[in-house]
C-alpha cells in the first residue's frame, strides 16, 4: 500500500486530547508506515504549525504548545492549510466546539477526513448530520466518531454492523453517561449507604468524567445527545436532542448560575432533595437511563428504579451498559459494557478510529 505520509491536525488538547497525543506517539512507534505527521495542534488559545508542514515532535507537543506564541487558525484557514498539504489529511477534533463541528461538511468536501469524540456535529440539527454524511459520500473522505457514545466501547461500530448486515434493531436501552453512572453507583449503591450528592458531583468532575461544564451531564443533555446519535444510526430522523423528553437533575434555582464553578459551590444546598429521591426508591435503586424504541419512534432520558439484581443496578464505577434488542438476537440482547468516561478510554476510541481511517484513505 502507498506509504505516503498522512498529515494529522489535532484541535483540542484537554483531558482527551492529551491522552490521544500520548497514544498517537506510541502508535507512530509501533506502526511507522505510513508516517503520521502531526502538522497542526491547537487549543482555544495557542497553536503550533509551520508553513512547510514540518512534523511536530510527538514527545514534547503538549509542552511546546503551552510555550507557543502562535494563535490558532480560524477554521476556514485551517482547511485551506490542510488542503495544500503534500498528502492526505485528517482532522482530530478533541474539542466540544460547535464551530469546529459545523466545519465538518466543508472539511469532508475538501477531502479531509474527520475523527472525533465531539458529539456536537452528530447530535445537532438533522440537516448538519445529512450534510456531513453526504459530503463524505461525495468526496470519499472518512468520518468516524466512535467515542461520541460510550467512550472507547464499541457502541457505534456495533450498531452500524447490526444495521448494515440487515438486522432489525427494535430497542436500545442502558446507562449512557459515565458521570451519571459514577454518581448513582456511589450516591445510591445497592445495599444502601452512599456519599453526599454534591460531593460525588465534585469527584466526578475531578476524575475527568464530566463534560467541560458538569451541568451538561446533569441536565441530561449529554445522554440526550448520545441517544440522538444512536437513534439516527438506527434509522430514526430525530430532529435534535431537545425534541424528546429529557429529565434534568439541575435544581430550578441553579439554572441561572453563570458558571459551572458557581453551580458546584451552590449544589450542596440541594443534597436533601436527592436524598428524598433515593429514599423513595424503597427496595430498588434509582439510576439515570436512556432508551430508544424504534417501532414507536420514542426516545426518552431520565430516572428509573431497578431491582438490585438488574444488570443496570449492578454497574460499577463510571461503567456504561448498552443493550441492543434486535430481531436476530431475539429476547437476549447484545450487550456492550465497560468504562464509559475518562481521558484514556475516550482517546482509545479516537485512536482506533484514526487507525481505521488511515487504512482506508
Ligand atoms: P477539555 O478537557 O475541556 O478539553 C477541550 C480542549 O479543546 C481544550 O484544550 C480547549 O482549549 C480546546 N478547545 C475548545 N474549543 C476550541 C476551539 N474552538 N479551537 C481549538 N481548541 C478548542 O474536554 P475533554 O474532556 O478533553 O473532552 C473533549 C471532547 O471529548 C468533548 O467533545 C467531549 O464531549 C468528548 N468526550 C469526552 C469524554 C470524556 O470522558 N471526557 C467522553 C466522550 C467524549 O465518553 C466520554 C463521555 O461521554 C463523558 C460524559 N461526560 C459522560 O459520559 O459522563
């Protein structure tokens, strides 16, 4: 196969981005051909690149980025820069930016492939979804987003395989949020006990499970985005993550907090309310789940109670569990389970996608 170098542009170097860069460094050592040339890397404030597409040293990229005096290119300029690269180019979008997500159709049209854990593009308007996949089909550039649902777990690839091999998916349900899983497993464990709600929320943030703003997890929007993506892959043209019922765990009084930090400070005043929800479950335990019923086209997200023996009640840590009910699998669903949040496992899905794209372009 041709051994032309492949040019990689990384946008975003936070929790996931840093883990990705370290996996990319190891990958480049394990698989020297084709050469993966990191030619651009940026955060929202800083960037490194050179006009001659010189490969940025992977060992020291993060430190060099912190020390750089260059600012990021505007997205259209980045696309122009990558279009002129002397080889195929891939953008790895490790941000949660809406602007970057909206540039995917233009990137794909220009033949630049996309690999990303960013949910915004695939769970935004249905038009953006269509524009992305039409642009990819026209140009042959690839777009992979495994980590947009269930971190590195094979959720999207499994669903695509089910659909493409002609199985009929009837229902998808489970725990889709690493943050919510962690929170309820530690706040309302099977057998009783558990920590204070607001303390557990702070822990989830410190462990890197939450979205950059933890309110995006607690208001159910992160799960709603994931269900939007899966529903669309299963053939339902869901209009947006706000077009179906989603239960929010943000107290009304804190909806107007101007920052995630202010929200975290004030949250402990509402611990008692969560204690009441826990107590009202009686012998069962309360968990935050999502479901897609394909036949009735209904999608919903919120709290439900489960018997202690149910697999959802028995989850550990920040694990996700996703059950696919299909015609072929009958009454025993195909189940994917494991760590659903955190930098390393999310980056694993991104790196694996990169490997798939490199093999196809
Ligand atoms: P950070 O740590 O805030 O890093 C974001 C980086 O992007 C920063 O370097 C920032 O400077 C840069 N950035 C932002 N806007 C930019 C712009 N316009 N131009 C250039 N740079 C820009 O966020 P994370 O945690 O590293 O997350 C990165 C992406 O991965 C997000 O889209 C997030 O949704 C996605 N993601 C993260 C996780 C996770 O565990 N952290 C998961 C999946 C996807 O499976 C995980 C998950 O769903 C977590 C979820 N909260 C859950 O289930 O609980």
